[in-house]
């Protein structure tokens, strides 16, 4: 009897505390405009997810602030991350879409890193960032084993994008012989080059491929060779993962290091040192948003499989990347550079 009463009182105190925290957050956000920063130019996966979140998030944040997307491209999302860390107010009024490469670049000691990714406040993830490498149907390279046997001409954007980095990594850690032609401005130009026969294949996010190029699959014009993630996408059950291709335990761990970035995926974060009650309110709002029918309907229209993760779990993934053994980080860094 006494134990049940104690539990009931504890639950009441917890509920009251949560309600007070929500009320405090509502007072802060009511009538406020919240900037939601996107570390890329308009168009592309980050911009789409950032705007998707910005359109819906304000409905669930206490006080219902106006959430406005703001593009801040530069250095593959590192410029935006640096802004949130060094300049933006640390009160929960400046949000941003998580750059999956940010903690990896920090681990590599990249010169453009002006933040400690472990100190950001992570709000939640909408979905992992599954990316795929594929070849055109006229290419003799149909499988990864083919890519290990013959030189395959692949197209990529700038050298600091995954369209190039992943192929360098596979050459170094999986024994492939990809010849990479980089410098294409974007996916539209890569698509044209693929259809013209200038290149045999390229890499793209799976959600963007399904939204823009699904007809290629239906007509048998492309072959999906590989996916970059920690677990296979439900609609790619027979397509191997990057992490399955390493020839030694060290190589497999280095490949897993990259794939953990994909697991971070597309989500929301804010600055360090946000008050605890606002952090809790933002995470609760995000959890409600990713279950909302209106949000899910828009995601489904874009052929996105929503696979959410809570903010604390996202923070755990970041800590795992930053605490990777130095030998694995160094091997991954060498592979990134094609060594």
C-alpha cells in the first residue's frame, strides 16, 4: 500500500514537472520565429528534409512558433554547423538539419571543423540516409565482383561529396577498380552523363533515386549494386551493404565507421547549452511530428520511409563516431583519400 502510494506521488511529481517544463517552453516560443538552418543550397536531400521538418515542426513545439527554413551552404554542411556552434544564440531559437558527415570530419581533423559535434543538442532523426551505387544496363559491371575485376568509369560531383568519397573508400577497402570522373555540378548532370554513356554509373541517395529515377528500375535500365547503411533497406533486401565488403576485420570496421554516418541520417539539432526544459520540449515535439498523419502523408508522397530515432540515441551515435579507435579512424581517413 505504502509502495503504491509512493509510486503514485512520484508519478504525479514527474507529470507536474513535465507540465511546468512545457509551460516554460511555451512561454519562450510563443510569438517567436525560429530559424531552421540547412547546410546546403536549395534542392537535394538535405534541403528537402530540412524544409519538410520546418513545415511541420512548429505545430508541435509548445507555443507554436513560426519555423522558417534558411539555407546556409558551404563546406558540405560544416559552415552551418560552425555557425550553430559559435554564433547562434544558445537558447533553442536556432535549429538546423544534422549533417551526417560532421562528426566524421571532426574525427578526421578536417580544417573546416569549428565545433565539437558531441556538444550539439540532438533533437531527433526522421530517417537514415541510405545511399546507393548503381550502373547503367549497358555496363559490363553488374555486381561488386565485376567491379573488382574490371575498371568501371563512375561519375561524381566534387571530391568532398559521397559520390566520390564512397568510391575511393571501396577502392581502398574492398578491392574495387572504380575510375572516378568528378566535377559534375549535380545529379541532373550525372543523370545525363549516364544516359549518354559518358560514365557507367554513379551514387545517389535512395529516397532521391526512388522519387526521381524509379522508371529506370521499372524499365531495367540500371542495376543497384550496393547500399551504404548499417542495415539493408526493406526494399533492397538482396543488395549488399558497404560494411559487408571489407576483406579484413580492420577494413570492415573502417567501412562501419562511414556507415554510422549514414545511420545519423536526416534529422534536427540545435546549439549546445540549450536549457533542459526546452530540449525536452523540442524532443517531445519532434517525436510527435514523426508520428503525425499529415507529416507521414507528405513523406510518403516523396517515397520516404520514415524511420525515426530519438535525440538521445542520435547523440549516442555521434559519441560512437568520435570515440572510434584511432587506428580505425586513420585507416578510414586514408581510404577517404583513395589510399
